[in-house]
């Protein structure tokens, strides 16, 4: 029974195998499949031949889990492969290693054959699964059978390939294919049977070696000798005995020869020599008289001829093997010299030697070419590798590109290498193109068009390199122009120029850009010096000129030279900071004084690179004199520069600092004076430190001045954008108490950013909110942003939900309305996690990733989008509800929960809140005592309420006893209705009358009467602006989603109580009670908002 394993089962079994076992399975599974494919699917009509097949049993494993496993890739698309097909072009010899998809695309093999080839993976699975399943079932190599076979010489008839296979499986301790296992059993059985026959009949010579009978002479020898009339009876017996031995030796010889040559060669020799002889033997019966010696001699001749051919064949094979090893070794040697390659190959003598030699010779040519072009940059190589042939191009246009003059070294190697990479091993020209056949023309065009594209790309690269070379030469010339006559030491001479314009620099982007940057910096240094030199005061230059012309007396005694050098070295080290700052100025006057002080061959850089006492000792006498002369000169020049700094530069800086102090300090201004210590000591380190301190103070004062200007500009922008309600900026106070330049820079940057954001806000909103179309809604929107924003959760899901709602609703707004929303978002004052107020925020680009990463800003992100959603909703509903009646309809829709609550009136008179309280207190079980008599008039309705309350209590059990919260919610609702401004007008009159009657005797004082009047006064008109604002505000509010069932049931109950008592008359309002009903329902909406917030926190 054929069993096919799953990929998962295969991988599990492969994981238990050793590398050696995997190699053996792969080798012999692929041999069987390759043999089948070669015989079935590749014939003369196809331009490609299959020469190899590979598969990766660990294809689905992660790279981290693979150890020493081969990984195969498609040479066309670069994809990793489980099954790899190695094909070679019959025309060019180009080899490609392809996957199943590219097999048809790249070779032109018909899809049908490609599909059949791809289906070979089923054959692979079938063959390997047989071994894997046996291995899983604890089967291993049949060692006992093999031992018995070798013991009795039952393997005599095995060919070399079969013997190698059995030995490989034995070495890996793997179970055999069932066919191979059966062959071992049959060979053992046959050999045992032969031994039995030998023992029974005594024909020892017949079964001695179990040879394969290639020459069939033994079958006919008796008949041949009997028909030989030249022999008598006794001679015939002797001849028969000798003939049988000679025939056995002939077949033994052929067996030995055939054992060392491949099967294909065996078949070739058999067809040419053995088969014709055996055919003649089959016709022997028709011959009456035969010469037995002639037949035996012919058989011997055949055996001898085969032996000679086999020897020649093996000699040639040995030569090919030696050539194979030599080529592989050369490949390894060349590979070592190429960075990144360093591959090592071992000759595989189990493969077809000729094919292996052809492959490695082709690879060797590629490696040699790669070695020649190794110094070319990767970007050029990448561009060349991406080029493709275009046979549709005009031949004359191709020829023009081929004729391009390219002078780059190894240009031909570049072209040849990338032609080889795409399989073009034969060279073609466009000569006599029209006389070629159509197929030849197509082949030539493919080759020539690719070559033309390669040359064109190389030509383009050469132009780039030429441009780089010219740019660098021009820059060097500019540097030399600046340096000549002033700073000769910085002049770039020809040898140094050659290093700059070498291929190592020009070919590589990074090297070129780095070198150009260094040269540009050098040029900038020189330009700065020329510019600065022109600005130095003439007095300084005159003093330096005098100092450079001074001739210094250098002692001649070596001991005194050493003593003087140490002394001058100490002065030099103290002045080092100043020397670094004025290096070019010192270098210039050093160059001018070379003639005077006999320093023609001494460079400034040599003197500036000061030697230690020990290094100075090692110099020869002449160099010691030059070094000491040079350091004398530098120290003398530095003395003049120090005087200049103190007398001129520091004086200018102090003057500038005092001017700034006067501007910024006001009444606290105090002039800064140059310390006497600087004047007296004139130490370079102290001068430098003091100068830097003055510079920092100047910068600090300049920043204070800039910040003052910025703050005033920001106030103006804030006032323009937000009105008078702006936050004070206390940065100046902080800076005045902390003279910190870094802090001043940071504050200046933050203020600059704030100003920029304000300018962006003004530009984006364009003061649209001031337009007449927004007159009515402007005030309500200010109220919206003044309200606190309540958010239960600051998680990602809630943020994404709110953001999505805001973005969807934004689509329904006009551009002006969007700008109004943005304006009010910018005006809103948000409090960040540190408690600071932030304004002018713009978070429209905040996405989920930003929300997740910025934990400290999540609160502001959430509040921003909640407010954005509310502003958008407010504008949307405000536009939607155009009339008073529309607002009333919307209000009823809200309080009836979109019509879910059935209209059931439970009031006795016209909406009295005291009556509602009495009814609820008397009829709801949660308020009634055991002695209360339940009213029967509304028993059914209140029974339903009681059942709902019981359900709520039951559902809320898991979260504790919520009876008190339910009672408080209903009581709080009743208390809300007790305000006088919610009285119905008729009720107000009757209540006032009763009150006057009851307290008539006490109302003799006028203010008491006025108080009673005010207590029961009801407005005749409704404030529709407030009503509209509250309705739209309610519709716009972001409400927390309540998921607990008991909480939702409680919300529904409160809506039902309100609607049944106060809301169900909204549709038939009269002037007398409309204000009270509307106001009570508006009050109810506010109450529900607070209740929902409380529930969300529970």
C-alpha cells in the first residue's frame, strides 16, 4: 500500500535524521526522479536539457532552526526554493537554477512539460516517504541479509552503482527501497539455490562465481563440438572440457570489465560486439558442419577487444577526473582572492564528469572576470545586472551604442561578465545581419541589444566619473589659488592631487563625497582666513610683520639648546589655545619669515606639532636648531596677538555687552569693567576663558532681547486668534533669576515654535468663525469648549472608536465648518499630564501608533478627539434642527428613546412633581413600608416598574447590592423636579392662592408679599436659545458606552418614568404648560448625563 506523509510528519522524521542520512535519501531519491524526467520529458525539439534536480526537506523551517542545511534559490527571481531544477542551454551552455514558476518563463519550455516537471515533487515525496515511514516504524538497514549475501558471494552480479547505493544505505543505517530490498532477498535465494545445485550435481565451475553470461556460447558448445567433423570422440570430450573453462573465463573477463564502466557504456559494447555474436549462435542449429575452434577464438577476440576498449575508456576517464580536480582547485584558488567569496568546492565523482567540468570552467571564467572588475562600485554593478536585452530595437541604433567610445579600464571584462551572467557564452556581431536566418537574427539581436545596454550604462558611468574628476580638479585649483603666496604649506601638489582623483575616490560615492567635503572645508577655511585677514586692524598686522622679521639668536651649544627649548616649550603650551584659534594667521607670518630665519625647508605644521623633551633629544643638531628657531618665532607672534586681544577684541566685546545690558536691565543696569587681573597676567588660558565668558554673556543678553520681542508678538497673535483670554508667559522672570545660556536658547526655541503654530492656526482658520453665517452658533460653541470633558477610559480601542466617528462626521461638514471646528479646538485650554495648560493644539494627524507610543499625551489626545466629535455634532445638529417645533420633536425623540417607550399617562393632574413623588413613594416597593396600602389605580403600571427594579437588582448581584443607588437615583430625579421654575403655570396660580390664604395674617409686610409672588412666578415665554443649546449639547455629548445589562435596564427605567409623567405631552403642548414641560425634560437630560457618568465609574 502506498502511503504519502504530510509535510508536518516529514519534517518531524527529518528532524530525527543525521546529516549523512539526509544526504543519502536526497541523492538516491533525486537519482530516480531525474532518470524518469530525462527519459520522459526532454527530447531533441527542446533548447534546454535538465542536468540536475535538488530539493530542500527543511524548506518550511525558520533559518534560526536550520543547522548546516543546504538552501536553494532561484537564479532568476532570487526566491528561496523547496524544489530546484538545474537546466542548461544546448546552444550557449548557460546554466540556470530555477523554481517551478520561472522554469517555463525563463526557458521557453511549454507549460505542459513544465507542469509535468513540477509534478516530479510528487515522485520525490513518494520515494522518500517509503524510506521515512519505514524509518519511523523502527526499520533499519538489513545487516543480516547483507552479511549472508557477502558470505556466499551472492553480490557477484551487482554493478558498481548498485553496490555503491547499498553501501551508502548501510553506512547511514537506513531501510532500503522495497525494490532494492527484494533484490537482495532474491539474490540471496538464487545464490543458495545454486549452491544446492552445486552440491547435488558437482558442477563447481558453473556456480563458482555466479557470473552473468554475456556470451551465450556455453548453451551451444556441446552442439558445436558434436558438429565439428575434424574431431574424433576422444578429442571432442577433451575439447568440450577445455571450451567450458575458456567460456567461463571469457564471461568472467567481460563481467570484470563491465563492473568498472557505466551502464550506458556496457550497453554500447554489448550492442556492438556481444549481441551480433549471440545472434549468430542462435542460428547454429541450421549449420551442418562447424569448426569449434573458430567460434571459441571469436569469443576470445570479443573479450580481448572489450578489455582493451574498457582500459582506454578508464584512462580517458582518469584524465577527465584529473582535469575535473584541477579545474575545481583553480576555482577554489581564484575564489579565495575575491572578497566575500572564499568558497570551497569538493569534486563529486558520483556526478557526470563532463557536465561538472563544463560547469566549473564556466564558473571559473566568471570568477576571473569578477576578479578583474572587483574595484568597480556596487551601484554600477547593480545597474548592469538589471539590464535586459531588447531584440525589438533597430540594429543600427544598437550598433551606434556598441560603437560608443568607453575608456574605462577593464571595460570589456565588465561587459563580458554581465553577458555571461545572463547566459550569453557565445559572441555575435551585427556583420551580414540581413543574410542570417530569422532565428539567428533573433539570437544576435538578444545578444547585441544587451551588450549595447551594458556599454551605454558603462558610458554613462564614465561621464559621471569624468564630471567628478573635473569638479575635484576645479576645487583643488581654487584651493591652490587661495594658498599660493599666502599659505604655501596648504598648496596641493601633483602627487597629492593624484591621490585625490584616484579610482578609489572617484568610483565610490562615500569616498568621493567625504573627500569633496574635506576639500570644501579646506577651501572655506582659506576663504575665511582671506576675509578675516582683510578685517584685522592694520596695527596688528604691522606688529606681526615686525615680529616675523625679527632674527632670533639661537644658542650653538647642545646643552643650552636643550635648556632653551624646554623654556620655550613651556611658553608654547601656555599659549596653545591661542595658537589653535589664530593658526592660519600665524602660519601666514611664519611663511613670510622663512627667509629671515633660515627656515626655508621647515613647514609650519612641523613646528606646530611640538615635540616632548625626550622626542627633541633624538633629533639631529640641524633639526634641533630649526625646531627651536620655529618655536621662538611662533611664541613671538603669539605675544603680539595677545596684546591685540586685550587692547582691541576684549574692549569691543565689553562695549557690546554693556550696550545690551543697558537695554535689558533697565534701572538695574551696571557697566561691566575689564578685570585688572587680565591686564596684569595676560595668561592665554585666562584670556581665552574670560573672552568665552563675555561671549556667552553677550549671547545670553541677545537672547533675552529676542525673547522679549517674541513674547510681544505671541501676545498679539494669541489675542488675534483667541481674543483677550490668553495665558501669561512668565519666561522672562525665570531667565532673570537664572543666567543660563542653554536655558535661554531652549526657551527661545519653544517660543519660536509657539509663534509658528499660532501663525499656522491663524492661516488655517482664516477668521472664518467671525463670518455672519456663524453668528448664532458662535456663543454656544464657546460654551461647549468651556465645559469639562469626562473620559472613562484612555485605551486604544476607545481612542480609535472616537477618532473614527469624528472623521466620518467631518465628511458631512463644509470647509468653513471644518475650519470653525479647528478654531475652537485650538482655542480650547487643555491640561497636560504635568498640570500645565496647553492651547493651540492640532492633533488631526495622530494615529494609533502615535497614541500607543506617547503615554503621557494620551489624555490630551482623547480629550481632543472627544471635543472634536462634540463640536462637529453640535454644528451638524444645529444645522439640522431649523425650527422650534423641530427641537421639540427632537426632544421627544430623545426622552422616548427613539420611540421605544409606549405613551402611558400616570398623572392625575397637569404634571405636578409633588404628585409624581407621592405616586412613586406609595407604589414602588423599594420605598414602601409593610403597612403602606398600595394604590390600585395604577397597580398594573407600578407592578411593571417593581418587576423591572427586581430584575435590575438580580442582574447587579455580581457587583454587590445596588438597591441604595437605585433608590437614590429615583429620589434624586424627584428632587430635581421640585424647583419653582418648572411649575406648570396653572398649578403655580393655585398653589400661590392656597399659600396666601393660609398665611394671610402674616403677610402685612410688603417684602413678604413680594417674596411669595416671586416664589410662584412662572415665565410666560421660553428661552429658546437655552433650550436649543441644551438639546444640541445633549445630542453632541460623548457618552460612555454602558455594557452591563443592569445599568442599561436602570437607564431605561428612568427614561420611562420621566416620559410617562412629563414627556408624553410634548407633542400637544399648550402655552400654559409648555415652559415647565420643556424645562423639566431638559433638566432630566442633564440628570441622565450625570447618572450615566456615575454608572460608568461603578
